[in-house]
């Protein structure tokens, strides 16, 4: 049924006329007393209504008003009545369906209401979807702008900071073939103090003037198949640390094995100049020696460039601290390696003697011996001495703790340089009592007196065969070579104190003797 069918007549007179005619038709039908039924129609005594033409979902109905409604009607007649629809807007009343649809924005063409509703739903979804992407795009744009501004600000701050503090700039080193880079931990000097940084250049610059290169020459004797002897010179090398100076000489500490038996000994300073040195004192057990250079042999310009090393405290060193090793590796000149303190008080057997050393993974190679092991304050904490050389071992170097070496160095520095005729002799035939021997026989470690020289210093003082010498003055004696070096360091006629352990009834008791040293009695066995 078309929408025009439901339009309300605006002319009240025409409506009243229609109602009158319909009333007459109803009266006629009723008078006949028959009820007619056709497809889609029903006829009753009250009138004929074609209900099939009215959709169930329609908001309009065709009916007879109730009695109360008839009373309210002006004419009180039975009429074609369209129900008024009240709009959702405040105070809006729509008189017909056409006006209602137009006011609501519905299309009044042939398109159905359901189709139009579906289109409106799709439009609404499209608008929501467009709104989501619009918001997401704005969010991404804001994030990009923020990141760009933050990155530029951070980069600018770093550049400004490194320009104001050039020593704080990180130092990169390449690893492998892929071009990757990493940073190294290091130090920088600020007002004479060492501050954590990414390299050790300041430590090196501060301490290198106190490190020297040592070149030694040895005269070696060979025997051929026919018993003939040949002399051949060979060279060696090592490092040294400038530890002192007096009015006459410059004093340098190194390892005993670097200079033992060498003649001559040449020292090269940081400026490349060289001078010849002599041995002032050695301690073969501690593997420490002090050599000296006459100041008159050193140029004044060189004296201005060199420095005396600052000795630190190895007792306060902690495992894991960074350490720097400087030395004349392989005789190529001064070089630097960096590592960490791997262990303290490590017992190591070197040439059949036990030494208690600092262990480090800083590379210590031939030529590094006698050089310095430093902390990040530029202080000497050890004297590089030995490394394990094996295909199964890597990164195990050792240094003499400076706290143990310092008393020995001080004593060696104070020694006189004596000729063979001026040196004192004890007059005994010695034999080492090593730790293995001491454990086997339950003896003290020291030097066993096999025999005394008749008329020698030891015999005169009361020392007898079978005594074990353990001290000379305040220095502990653990090997015969150490005993000889110590006694020979004193001038003949000097009085020394010798401590021995004597076996009495199976028990060792300690005794001390004051011994006045005599000159060499011209016997090869005399010590």
C-alpha cells in the first residue's frame, strides 16, 4: 500500500462526508444479516476492514475508535483514524508517516527502509575506521618528532661535553674482521690523581720516565770435541726501575737473573741515551739486584727527563684490580700490557727455590723481567720476574710484591761496591737445606755447614760443622748463594751476627755468634 493512502485529509468537510458514506455502507451490510468472507477480508456487524493491507510493523492502524475516543471526536462519527506519532524531539508531533520519515532523514524513494538502515550502519563503521587510522597516524608522527628532538639534544650534549673535557672521550678498539668496536676501561690524571677513564695513557706518561731498558753482555765458555775451550759473547736484555739517587750515583732495581754474570751492563733511558752500569748488590734468592750509574756519565738533559718511581703497597692490592706492566719485551723497546691482579701470595718454584709472588694476566714476556707492575695510581706494586711458558698455559705472569722487595732493595742500595780483595769471607763449606730436605729429615730450612775452614772467621767465632745457618744480621738465609752474596757485601773486618740452628740430642736449638769477617785466604772453596 502506498504512503499516500495514509495521508490525512486536511479538509474536515471531506472527511466528514466520507465517514457518512461509509456509515451508510456499514448499515446496509448489517441489515442484510450476512457475514462475508473473502481472501484477506472479514465482514462483521460493525463494518468491513481489510487488515491485509496494513503491515504488522506499521505505526498506523485502521480501526474504530472507542466510545471514549468518540466522545472526544468533534463529530462523534465513525472515521478513518490515523494514530498520531510523537517524535523523539522535545515537543515534536508528526501527523503522518511521510513527515516522520522526512524529518528523520529517511529516503522516501523506492529504496526500502532496511536497505537504507544498512547503508547508514556501513557509513558509521567507515567513519569510525577512518578516525582510528587518523589518530594512530598522529600518534606515530608525534613519537617520531619526539625521538628526533631527543636524539639531537643528546648528541649535542655529548659533543659539547667532550669538547670541554677532551680526556673523557671514549677510545674504541676494533676486534675481528667484522668492524665491530668495543670500549676499554682506563684512567686519566686530574690534579695529580688518577680517575677512572677508558685508557691508561696517563699512567704510562706518568711512570715511563722511571723505567729503563737494560742490555747485558755475557762471556760464555764452550768446550769442543777435542777439549779445547772457546769464549763466545752473547747478549741479553731486561728492564729496570729507577728507585733512588744520591750524590754520586743513580740507583736502579731489577731482577738478579737479568744482570747476574753480565759485563758490561748498559742502560737506555727514556730519551734514548745510554750509560754503563755496575752491580751494587744482588739477592739471588729474592731474585733482586740493584745496579748503579755514576752521575757524571749521565747528561744533564737526560736527568731532566727521567724520574724516580713511586713505590706503592702491594699488601693493599686486591684481586681483580687493574694492573699495567711496562718492560723491554723481547728487546724491542719499552712496551705496555694491561691486565688484572689474578691472585696474591702465589707460591711458585723458580730454579729450585720457592717464591711468593703476585699473579697477573697482564702479558709478561722475555725482556719484561725487572720492569714495573703498576696500579692505576701509577705506583709500583711489583717487579715483573717470571711467566709460565707452556702451550697449556695462558695469561699467567708473576711479579715480586714490592712490599717484600722494598727492604731488600734498601739494603742493596746501601751496600758498598767492593773489589774482591776488599770483600769479607766467612770460611765454610755450605750445602743447601731445601724444603724437601727439611721435610724429609725434619730439619730447619737454611744452609748446612759441611765443614769449616781452619783459621777462618766461622771457626774463630765458634761455628761448627753440622750447624744450619738461618740468618745473617736481620736477613733470613735459605740458600748458599744468598749467604755468599750477603757476606761478600761487607768489607773485610766488619762484625756481623750469624744465627744458626744446632742439633743437640736430636733437637735443634737456636744460637747466635758475632763473627768478624776476614779477607779472602786465597782458597777457592772459601766462602
